């Protein structure tokens, strides 16, 4: 396990790795590069400023995290993202289509952390793959994000201004209205809080 570590580089994991636990950490990236796979990984209350990438037969749960990009390259790898803020980075060619074989619960997925008039919205027509499951999630800047998902229960789209108070200082606090309007399956607000 790792707790309270700020790593400005990338964490590479290779070989058999069972039950790793990362809590309240900040990473540039977490990348799994080999088989046999990482099993039952838990990433909780972390910030990942670049990407999390899994493949092979990896299993991972990501809870209350900000993730710049998430990649699942394998039909056999499985991930659960719960109460996360995810920002697929279209400038670097990351698309929501890479969030495959994944369950998203109470998450916020957005193209931009600026106002809705931003020109940085080139992922507007992207969608999650048909191997994804989404429940009580919000899409910001993606017109049809959930259209291909196997499950699309309680999901909606909204503007940045409707959801977030601001984005300064890694503060993902929702507006007062959003805190009561966008609720997860547990009756509390979606996102990292």
C-alpha cells in the first residue's frame, strides 16, 4: 500500500501484483505493462494528472478520484470507477471509447474545465463503448456520451457552470443546486464528494 505520496513521475507495475492499495496520493500516471495481471487494485481519494492504463486480465476499483485519462485496452480487464471526475484529454487523442469493460457509478465525465463557450470541445460527439455500464453519471461537453453503454440509468448531461463551482486548486465542489439535483445511487451528490 501507499498513502499520502506525491509522485511526479509514472508508477509502472509489472508482473503478478495482487491487492495493491493507493490512498490519498497524487500521481502523474499509473500504468500496468505486463502479464500476469494486477488483481483487485484499489485507488482511493487520489489525483492522477495524466492517465491510468490497464490491460490483460487486470481488475481495478477507483474510488473518489480525479483522473485525467483512463484506458482499458483489454476485453478481459475490468474496472469500476465510483464517484470519480474523469477528463478524457482529446488534445492527446484520448477518447471515451477507451473506457471499455468498465462500470461508472456516480461519476462526472467532462471535456473541459472552462466555461461552455470554450473552443476546447472537439470530443463533443464521442461516446462510451458498448462494453461500459453507467449509472447516475453526468456528461459535460459530450453530447451523446452514454448512447452506446449497456446500462444508462440515471445519466444526464449538463454544462460546466451547472455542475462545478470552479476548478481552481483541484477543488471539484459542486454548485449548491447541483448538490441536490445530481444524486448518486446512495442519495448523495455525484463526483468526488
